[in-house]
């Protein structure tokens, strides 16, 4: 198992004590042999493990946070733990808001692995077959950035979306095409916040009229639990897919407030479906993947003028 240590973690290690970099190296070796040695932290998708500083010279007790994917481990957080403080893991300010009800660790672990595995399948395929699309994917967001967005939206980010954003914070588009079916693109966190504000403002406008409408005639164009996730394209956020934090299902949204369409997919099944179509294109029915140069292009979202450049995948 490959273990990666973030550059900022290495910098922190050097500041905490002369023996900390070595302690971190030893821990990385242990994690490679036993990836599940950590315990779930309050931050979805992040496992926490403590290091006894007494085992090393010039090293305080340490709290280390890491994410575990099927083929690699990434150490993302490091802090010294005062001897009077319980070793609870990632810094409080990076944990976001507490859960109203404690999540079942077993269910959370399954969700984390399902999202990570589906995304690994997609990115693995892109890396080997569509390098332009792979290069357009942004690095994962920091837990602090996700917590800030959660605070701005005022709702709890579901575990599956939290994990996905830890892996990637958006898709800038390979030659203008997003990597998801229909050439849709994962939205950046800034785009998510902007679209959410726009839709909440639209609902607030409707609510000024809803007060005078009979209950059966009141119009709902948006609910506070809906989080925009996928846009029509890398630079087109006029419509897309949202994840309902209450139901766990995806739905369609549009800037023009037409009625949302049902999408009977969770985020996990949506990503798994995309991965399945890439790995077995001959069996794909929802959309057909292909290539234009080094970019993945889905047939349903292609400009007719570019169809002659499109090469369907086989297999």
C-alpha cells in the first residue's frame, strides 16, 4: 500500500520537533502494513491514529489524520497532543459541525470506500485513456474549505459528498468537456456556493407570493437541503444535478426554475454507473463514451459539428 504525506504535513513535522519526521516515517510504514489501524474521526472519511512521543527522541505525542483509498493512503493532518488533552484526532476547527446523531462507523466506512473506489475507477481510466480530462481534475479540497462551505450553506454535508470533495474539488474540463455522462462536470466549491445562493434567492422570491397562495398552489423551486454538485459543463452552471442531503438522492436543477426531474441515483450509484460505462462501453445504455484527442467526450452532450472527430470506445 502506497502512503503519501502532504507537503504541509512534512513542514509541520519539522516544526514540532527533530524526531517528528522520523516518527511520521515509522507511522507511514505501519499504515502501509495495516491501513485500518486508525479510528474514525469526527470528520467523515478521515481516520485518526495517535503516536506515543515517548518512543522517539524530541517528539511530542502526535495526532495524525489520514484518508484511506483502495490503492493508497494520504496523511493529511498532524498536530501535537498536549499530555493533558485526550488524543481525539484532527483539529476541532477542521472538523466542521458536530453530528446531530452519531453516524454508524460501519456504515460510514462502507460509504467512504464505495465513493473512493468508484472515483478511483473513473480517474484510473482517465489517467490511462484520456489524459487531458485527467489533468483537468482539481486536487482534493481541504477539510477546512469543506467546513467553511458547510457553514456558508448552513446544512451538514453528507458523508459521500464530503469524501468526494476530499478526493477532488472540481473539474475544469478536458478541452471544454466534463468527465461525467453528458459531459457534465463536478462543480468547484465556489460554484456550489454561488448556485446554492442563486436558488435560495429564487425560492425566497417565490415565498413572497406563496404567503397569499392557497397551500396547494404554492410553488417550490428549491429546498435548503439540496446541494448543487454537478453542472451542465465546466463553464456552464445553468443546470445540473443536486444531492439532497435529507434523502441522499440526486435530482436535476436549473437556473430557470423549471420543475426538477427525478434521478433515482445516489451519488455512489451515479459514480459507479459512470465507471461501469467507461470500463464496459459496449454495455453502456445511458450514454456512450468516446474520445476526441486526449479528452473523454460523451456522445449525448457533443456538438453535432464535432461528431466526425469523436471516436467511440470499444470493449
